C-alpha cells in the first residue's frame, strides 16, 4: 500500500466511534474473492450482524481495505447523516440509514467483482449436487437467489447467490458464499434480525447460508449443469434443453467484465458448456421449479456419464 | 435463407474485425464484440469461418457450392445474405476497402480523457433538459461544456471566461452540459427567484445574487483544472473565513441558511465547491486559480444585487487555522467528511496528501455550527 493510503488506513483503524467515544466495532478481515476488507460501523449490533452474513469468508489478520458506514453527526446537524466510504473515498452520502447500508453491501460486492481478475465471473447463483456444480445465470429478478436458497434448504451445497467465480486454470467454480438476498417467496427462511438494526435493513431480506442449513457451504466444484431461470408470475414450470451455443450466449451475456479479455472468457465459458447439460427453466412457482431441478440433478447424478472429474 | 436480392458485391473480401472473440460449439459460432454477444446459425458460421480476408464473396460461394454439391446461384445468394448480415452486425468488414473506412472506423468513438463528461446514463434528467445556450471552456488540460438558460446568463459567462473559450469538440456537442448556469431576471417587489449553478443533476450553488453563482462557476471550473501543476489540491469542504483567517468545514445540509447564520457572526463563505489547499503553506486559495478570468462582469452583477445577500469571501489566499467537522471530531472523521468522492474526476491521492498535511498543521475541531466557527476563527 502506498503513502498516503497507508496513513489513511491507519487513521481509519478504530473509526467510527459512538457518540460517547466508544469503539463500536469492525468486522474481522473478510476475503470477498479478490477483495480484502473489513467493515466498520457505529453500531456494535450491526457489525455483529454483518460478520454473520459474511462468516464463511472470515480470515485472520488486518485487511487491506476498510469500508466504513458512518454517521456524520447528531440529527439536524450539518451535512447528510449517513455515508459509506471505501478507505477515504466517499461512495454515497444519504439521510437514510437503509440506503447507506444497502450501498455498503453493494460496494463490497462490486469491489469483489472489480478485484477478482484471476477468475471468469458470471452473474449467476450456483449450488452443488454430488460434487458437481449447477450454475443458474440470469438478470436481477430471474429467481437466482430464490432457487439457490430453496436448493440449499433441500440439501444441495451453497456456492453463491450472485457471482459465479470460475477458475479457468482448474475449471472449478470457487465458492463466494456471501449472504443470500431473498424476495418475499422465501421470507420464512430469513431469521428475524435484531430489532435495533431493522432501520438499516429496510425491505431487504438477508440470510446467511448457514442459517438456511448448517454445513451448507460447498467446496469448489466443476460445473456440470447450466440452468437459465426465468421467473414469470403465474406460469407453470417448464424445462427446455438449450443448444450449446444458446447456453454459451446466455453465460456470456451475464459475464462481468467480458471486455477485459473476451476470448479468455468465451473459452472458459465454452468449456463449462462443453462439460454441462444446459436448460432454460421458466416458472412462476418456487416449489415447482425446485422440484423440477431436484429431479434433474437426481437424473444427472444417477447417469453413468455423470462425474465430477469427467 | 431469403430469396431477396443481395446487396453485397461479389468481389468484396469479407474479413472478421480484429476485436471479436469467438467460440464455436456444435457448428454454431458465439461471437462477442463490444459488449454484444451474437449466435450464428450453421450457415452463417460456415461463412464466418471462410471470411479470412483473402477470399472474395464469389470465391467463398464457389468453394462451398463445390463442397456441398449445391447450386452456385443459390449458395452465392446465401453467402451474400450471411455476409450482409454479419457486416450489418459489425462483425465483418471488407478487407479490400479503405482500411480507415473499415476495420478501425468505429474504434475511437470513446470520449477523450480531456473532455469533462459524465458516464452514460448517470443523469437521465440532464439528457432530457434543453438549454438555450452552450459553449465550451478550457480549464487546465480539460474542456467542459457550460450551458446557460438565457442570453443574459450566456453573455455574462462568455465575458467572464472569454480567455478560456474554445470551439466545442464534436464529442461534447452530443453530451449533456457538464455545468449549467440559470440566472433569472431581478424584479422589484416579491420574492427573488434563486439563481442556480447545476453540475450534472445536482444544484451545486444557489443564491439571490447572480454574481455569487458565476463566482461559483469559476471556482468549480478551476477545481477541474491542473491543480497539481499549481501546487494545490481540492479538499471536499467549504471555506469560511474572516479577514485573513479561514477554516475548512464540512458542507452543510442547507447552504443558504448556513451562509445567512454565518453572516450574522461576520463570517463569510467562499463561493467554491472545494477548498483549494496549498499543502506546502497550509493556505487555501479562494477564486479561480489557473483560469484567466475577467472579474468586471461579476462585479457589475454584484453592484446590482449586493443587498440581497452577504458578500462572499474575497478571492485570494487565506491561512487555514482549523478544520471543523460535526462532533465527535477526529482526523478520521475529518478525512471522511472532507475526502474525495468516487467519480469526482479529481486527483484522490493529491487530496488525501493535502488533508493529511492539514491535520499535521491545524487542529481538527467540532466547530461545525456558525457560533462555534466564529469563536474558532477568533481564537485562530
């Protein structure tokens, strides 16, 4: 770390304090793919909550970066009340605690994506069955997180609900087991947060994977199934096979930073498709979609050709 | 395949653009170029693979007709349609055509670094709003577009910054203005409408005195100049002062009310978006360093409207005696309150160095309200 960033890092260690001058807390060092960070907040309960959300990514020692959620002063004082900073760079300033908290998590995720240049990253959730990874690429609202949560509840291993990190060198998907952000359909999976931090959460339903099913975090696994989900309210559940080119096109459209090295990304994703069965899933019903996917993984696991090492 | 006539010249020599990435799976090519992903059907994939920059459309068609024992006319039509479509998608060019008009024709469409523009989609309302006048002005090594809502505002801005005026680069002409000045006619009686300075979708200065809004534009323009060459760094705070003593304080939620309250204590506020700090001396520079500005039109405006609001802090250098942030004050709190913001086009490391130098030189206090600021300036 170069000067003045090192001095900035030193100053921020221990900030923010409560109005009474007490240290409210910092999370442990968290390794979010390539982003090495600890998060500071002025609320000890909130800090504990964030630590639980990212628990599988805890590491020892001091982190390189600090994400700070701070209050600029008593209500009615000069300036906006809440701010989020990455090191000393302001990300957002807002009067709403819930917006600031949303930005804190969003910035952590964004930096994880920006900092992870070794991996090919895809906007997708992923779960593990029989040592093999199922990749669910799709835009926001497609049902990625909901399906991942439902599959984890049913016994599949959890890799990620948002960013699939494919290591082109090994062909394995590395876990990025952050908290899941769920819609109303599976709100019963979300434990009641402490009352003192509800103002920070707004209408977000966040759940740590271990709270869905203890021991659910999976190890890195090779992709063997690609399912592109699409949520259509009221629709019955249909599963249609995709051509390899169509599946690759969907994965490529959801790849982060494909322009950094498009050929490397396409090659890596092409290899995923080469080793996978690929489907489009359309559904308006979580239970139906989950049952369909469970049948599919059971079939693949039972097939003589299926193997994590093939 | 369609039976419609083909517009492609049979003598043209199709060639893949150099900036494409391709993977072929089961006879269908998936091609990425500039954020777009295309899937080609098997016929188009075959044509794509033959488009090597050596063979003409006629030659490709003849080879494929031989290979598949098909009618040459029908294959030529299919190949022509595929080349036409792939060219329209921007995936193929005619290698025989002028290289400047082909391969690289759209490779330099990205905005230039020296033009101050906001990222696409960052301000939909800026795109929609129409401004009556727009001109471009140089600040340091950069050029910014400044809009005005009427002839009077445009004339004032043009007169003040005449020495900085440049021809508008074509890339700026299609972008929303970086700044916009909105001056209103001063009518006798009734409430005077506020004059405004817009920066993107944010109103960054508002006053009943147009001279203060134009001064704010000068300060804003200067803050995007080559501050490093002037030995200055931009700190994201407000400069307030009395005489030759100044403080850098956190931006208030309500600048107008804050200014009025400070004026009651005899404290003036600089019309600057940032504090331009000279880390070597601990001074702040108020004004438009680096810009050749004609102050006379601003002074003329001030004469017409000086009774409507207090005077600003005069242009020149002032010594910083303290930093003021809301309690509990600490260098870390000041760092976050006054530090750079993401996407602000500034030299972030320069700003951080200047802040750290200030922390060494002056106290960080919790003098953030007008009374405390006034007392701190008295002490300093």
